[in-house]
C-alpha cells in the first residue's frame, strides 16, 4: 500500500509541474502568435545580409562548379537530369590513373531555373544565397538569353509561327545590355572565378519557315555576347550554334527546344575543351 | 476537498496499475531511436551530395522549388505552399541562420511537429478511451456508484486524473525524445535562433513580424500548443468512453476521427466548412512554424476557438449522460 502512496505523490507532483510549464508555454505561444510584435526591421535589405558580404572562396586546387541561368543550365530535356553542368563536372573528373593528380571536382549547385530571362537573372544575382554559391565556386557556367529571344519556345507551342524577325530585333539591344550588367555583376560577386557563357543555338534550324529569322537573330546575339565576353578577363564563350545546325532533331529533346542527353553531352565536351 | 483528492488519487493509481502509461513510455522509447537513426542516415546522405555546407543545400532547395512553380502539373495550393517555403528559406539565408541545425533539440522540435496531430493524441487516447468504459465492462462501475459520492464528483475525479496524465505524456514525450536523440546528434542547440511570426497573406509572406526566437522558447510554445491539443483530444476520447460501452469501440471511434482528420487536411481545402471539424484543427504547431493552414480562413485563434468549443461540448455531454444514465448491467 505504501508504494501506491509513493506513486501518487510522484505522479501528482510531476504532473503538477508539467501542467504549470505547459500551460505557461501555451499562454506564451498563443499570445506571441495572436498578437505578433513588429520587429521594427526593414524587411528588404539583402545587400546587408551576412552572406552577401562574405569573401570569395580561396583556391584549393579543385574545380568548384556552379551553374546559373535558364532551363539549359538546369538541364531540361535531358532524361538523366544532368544537363551540361553535371556532365561538365563528370568530364572534368580525372578519368584514368595517369590523371590522378588532376584537379578534384566539386559540383556545388545548379541554380538554373526554367524560363529565366536576363531580367530575372539580374534579380536572382541580388539574392544573398545565390551570391554565396557564386562566391564559393571557381567555375561558373552561365546560360541565358534564349528566353529573351524566343519567349521559351512559346512561338512553337502556341503555333503562332515564327518568332518574327522584328520581335527579335526589338528585344536584342535591351537583352544585350542586361547581359552586360549580369556579367559585370557576376564579376563583382566573384572577381576570380572562371566564367563560361554557353552561346545560343537555333532550335528551329530544321523548320524551313523559322530557320532564317532564327539564324539571323541568334548570330547577332552570339556576336554581341562574344564581344562583351572578349573584353572581360576570365570569361569564355562556348559556341554551340554549329552543334545543332546540321542534324537538329538528333540533339533536341521532344519539346524541340531544349537539347536531349546527347546534345548536352556535346555542349559539355565543348566547355571542357575550352577549359583544358 | 480532501475526499475529492483521495478519489483522484484512487483514479491515478488505477491508471498506473493498468500499465497503459508504461506502454506509452515504452512505445516512445522504441520509436524515437528508429526515427533518430533514419534521420541520421538521411543527413549523412545529404552530406555526401552537398558537403557540410548547409547554405548550398538551402539555396538548392530554393531553386528546386522555384523550378516546380513554373510547372503546370503542380496544383495551385502546392504552389502557394512552395512560394511561402521559398520566402522563409530566403529569410533564413538572408540572416545566415541554418533552418535545420542538427542537434538533439532540433530533432525534438521536428519530431514533435510531426507527431502532434496523430501520434501524441494516439498516446493520450490509450489512457483516455477506457477510463469509463472499462469500469462498465469490468462491472466495477456499480461499486463506484454505490459509494456515498455524487456521480459528477466521480466523473470529475476521473477527468482530473486524465488531465494529469495528459501533461505527463506530453512532458515525457519531450524528455524521452531529447534524451535519446541527443545520443545520436548531441545535446546542444537550446539557443539556436528559430524564426517565428511569418504572417501569411495568400502566397505572400509578411516579414515585418518575424522574430528570432531561441529554440528553447520555441519548444516551450510548441509544447504548450501540443498540450492544448492533447487536453482537447483527451476530453473528446473521455466523452466517447462515457457514451460507448465497449473499450475497443471507443478506441476505434477516436482513431477513425483522428485519421480522417489527417486525410481531410490533405484534401479538404476546397470544402471550407470542414474547418469547423475538430480533427482538421489539431495542427496548432503549423501556425508556429509559419506553414499555411490546411483550409483558407483558419488562424491560430480560430483553431483554438473551435477546439475549445468541441472540448466544452464534450465535457457537458459527458457529465449529463453520466449523471443521468441508468446503470443496469
């Protein structure tokens, strides 16, 4: 009988203490939640974020790869989901024993977002998290511009026909100046990284009605990008135009806009050639 | 008054003697290591792909969610959920705070978040569901009612004992979880900041009320909310136990209600009047974490009011039925 008394005393005192603490927690939580206090902070000041003020990573003798930009950077259309970014990393990996003393490869992040335009890229580059990734990397793969010129292949899908020549002409100057801003911003974020810009190809090369206007617009864009990149240190443009010119269908995925696995592999080959 | 506490003591001893509470503790002691181990494997795997840098991981999570926003196959309400998630994660990154700093305290917070709507109520039910019905199945109810005590006092002593055990169960869930997961992840993490006070306007997050709360305070608030849910579930299960003769039936009734709640919260966003059901309101900790409510128009105040109303009604019904019903068998 005595042990029951002890059980009662123990459970009564423990539960009294627990109840008090829990009830206090409940009151505290309910008050905090129902009458939220303003934190008196300016909400939008990412420039002062601790991440944005960090120093770029030190060179540790390895490739630290990050990709940023549109669906090509993301790898849309590649059934394995690797895209040229991860394929580049795989190709850079030391292949045989003789290359064992080659650089290690770390693939950090793929920040590619479907449908991204130069405009959105500029916004993205202000994000502290994005800046952090770019600072950590020493090889930045950039793909941007196709959505400015083609509106994400919308011309094909909606069946409105060719991306009119004059519409490409119209967006070109503005998109170009935004590309310039983006390149400068990238350089400002990370002064030492190698930046590889992946040039555009014409996905409509095998459609007679679209070939010429597409080709004209894209060569203009590539020429402009090439001119911007040529005068900036540590930047290269990897051309892809020729890769998709002859047998377009073989290297494009079902949506007839993005490359397929083989197409991405060819782009990655090119990128690696430029780096070695 | 002393006589009343003697009755409560009697009820508490009865509950302890039935060994249900030990079973609750045992279940916790078995389940928590399993989840801790699973979590540890998961974080090891993540470490392989992202290294030890949580910032890269969080940024990738943001980008992945941004990508799914442009997909037409993703339902609209998931998009809202993801937009909110993106903004919260960006806030963490902006302030350079790891949202998932590994540690026993963080694990406890997440474990309780996940178990507050189903697991902990279930544990409470194991005690509450047979409190009255077992007296009837065992025939001891006649002994109980032939004593010179008013019936409502008998019932009140049972409710008091039950509420004591609700507190004990919630507190021991925290304690066991912290002690065991601490062995896996270390016992640190009490002062890590956690952001609370994300005010949601549709898919937009108002950041002007966000506070950096030390994790121990977060746990305190969370425990309070879980305790409130536990009390409500206990009172409801108690009512069922008064109404239904068989213990098995009363457990099944409550389980069905709880499980239907967790199904409804996943699909009822189109049926807005479902928000008056108690079982979709059990996720109080979601409000604390800044997650969107399952049904539009639900806030913490609303959920508390709905739960309190259900609890009050079930107490009234319990007492009315118990004091008036003829006990024949």
